[in-house]
C-alpha cells in the first residue's frame, strides 16, 4: 500500500485514508485495485490487462486515456540504469502519468509548488499524477516494478526536464519496514531497591 513522507515536516503517512486525502488535495488520484482473477508470477501482459479490464476501461472513459500497456522492469533488465536515468531527474509531461503497480515498488518525489513529498507505491496501487506536475521517479533497492501504464497519447509522455536541481537534495530511499508504526518501547524495569 502507498505511503507518504513529507521530509520538511518529518511526517510519514501510512493510513490509506490519510494518504488518499493528502494526494486528493494536491490533485493526485489514488486508488486500490483488485484483479478480477488471481494472477500468477508468470502472467502475461495480456493476462494482466484482462484481469484489470474493468478498472482500465472505467479509467479510460474518465481520463480520456486511449491505450494501456504493461511495463516490466527487473534488476537484470538490459540498460536499466540508462532507463532509470530518464526519470530520476525532475521533469513533467504533457499528459497524465498513470501507473497501476502489479509487482515491486517505486518512489515518486512530487514537487507540489515548492513542497516536495515522497510517495512510495507498491502492489495494488493506482496513481494518477496530473500533466504538468513536477516529479521524479526511482526504483527501490530490489529494482523491481511491473506496472500498467495508461496514455492519452504515448508521444505526450516525453519527459520535459526542469533542470532545477531540486532532485539533488533528496535521497531515493524507499521506506521499507521502518514506516510501519514502531512498537512502543516498554519502560525498563525498576531495579530493586
Ligand atoms: Fe514522469
């Protein structure tokens, strides 16, 4: 499930209602999708698209998206670093960035009018970053993501780099288990008098 960090305020949001509201206020849609049938680890792209056909068609109708595909990235994907280098600098697009995560994790940094927050997405998360939003994207340490992408016009998804340098002030560190609420520490036992 998605989680948000706001570095400037040292705040982390993990409650899905809090995450959804935080994003909605900033014009970013967030949903949880479940497939119409279970998908195995070897499911083909067509199987994936068929399992989420209902949600994809509904989103196409809502957002004017015309195509959907499946991107599959692993640690051994050829030229992975070159691929990631296109997206891990601050940029924006002429169309929405719509991703539904099937496997793996990723980290969006989103610059909402000067306030940067970090959104970690994982399996079952649908995110729609509106066109024009300044953002950048990294994979987590395991370098794994499989996601459905929706496009209004695939040619409109070319990154436009801001070259602001804002991205250099942030480390692309995924949250991992540490974002789960810490277990309260028991007070140490009082030593016998
Ligand atoms: Fe992007």
